[in-house]
C-alpha cells in the first residue's frame, strides 16, 4: 500500500494559514507539493475522530489543580447542507433562532489568560441516544479521571440540570453556573418560587435550590438589560467585579468557538486552534494578528515577483 500523501499536521497547518473557508480542494490548491484534493479527503476519511488525540497534545499545557473548566456548545451553521452527516436542527445563540448545523460540545480549561480545549464531542442523539447533559457528564468524568481539580466549573443555564449539579457537589467541586429564570428556589423559608421572582437585596442572595441545596444566587443585568441569574456553591460571596470576572472567564469559550465540518475536520480544527492559542499566549500577539502575519508574508512574497502585470508586448 502506498503511504498517504498528506498527514494530519499538513491539514492542521493549512487550517492555520488559510484565510478562506476550508475545503479539501482549496487545501490541495494551496500546497507546494503535487497533492490532489482526494488525498485530503482520504485523510479525513481514515482518521478516527478521537478526543484522546486532542488530550495528548494539550495535557502539558494545562494545570490540573487550578484554573477553570468551562463547558459550552456551539452550532456550526450548515444552511446549504441539510443532508450532510451530523447536520440537524439546533438552537443558535448567534442567530437567536433554530438553525441547520452541526452542534459541537466542548470542555475547555482556562486560567483567565489562555484557553485550551481538553475534550469535545459532536451532538448526534439520533446515533448515540445521548443528550447534551449526558455528553457533558461523560466529559466531566473523564476530566476527573485525568486528575483535574479545578478552582471552579463554569457554564450557562442550559447545563445546570439537577444531575450535573449534584455530581459536582458529590465530588466537592466548586461551580459558578447560569440558572434559568423559572428554576425554583426558596430564599426565606416561605416556599419555592421562580428565581426571577426573588427580590435581591444584596449582591449575593443565599437561597435553597430545589433538589440541590443551599447556594449563593446572583442577579446580573445582561447587555440587553434583561436579568440573568447565576448560582455558586462556594461559601464566600463574590462582589460585582468578581462576578463579572467569572462571566468573562466563562465567555473565553466563545472566542475558542470563533477560532474553529464534520467530525474529523473539527478534530483537526481544534488542534489548529491550540497551536494558535499557545503562540498567542507565549508571544502576546492576538490570534487575528498571527493569521494576518501569515497573509502579510504571502503578500510580501508575491510583491517581490508579481505575476499579474500589464505587458502589451505579448498581446
């Protein structure tokens, strides 16, 4: 059997350099070696979309006993590919509507300065029967087996199910997570009510969350001026600046999502993101600027020997 004409690292480096939408055809056009686009297609076909590959690359970039673990999902729009594998209908926070696309769930580690994805999966309930919360619990269990003991776990209200919160509490892990406005809490011993109906007289309101126990609840005004609610099982209350910092740490995952097709492409895109993120962290140069530097060098090389000039003598 002939050896493959391109390896995973070839595709990863092309993803880092390419300013265009990714495709195997464009990757083949961009290489300096004679490689057909079928070689890239075969590469994606033969790779196993194993999250372990990602972990092997990033385990030395994270600190197991500090930092935050952040969980979130993002829908990769596929409006013109409804019959592509893994494409189904999902809620999109970007569009504030249900769209056609591929839903990627990620567990990310951050210390506030660097953001490293440590686990991922594609939501595909039709094939595996698992909900998003099932996937999240699996990733958290894997993180615990790998030795993670984070300072805190962060996510939005979608993942604040009883099962998830009880699991973290049983492990002794701290959390600061979003809560839907209709979740039932008891702030004063006079019965449960929706958290949106609680009068917050101070920054941190001690409440009893139904099915979980005592937590500190926070009400924050979002950019659209609607109230958002968060809960924490940590004993010490957070002031306004600390709450804002936790929210910003949780939003690091959004920058990661902006940095990223189907499973194998996603796997390699994650590994490409890690390379750019590590360079950003060690150099202090933004990921956007790093990408621009690649383009700038390519433009400079073209200007040294421009190919498109007016030459009337050959007309």
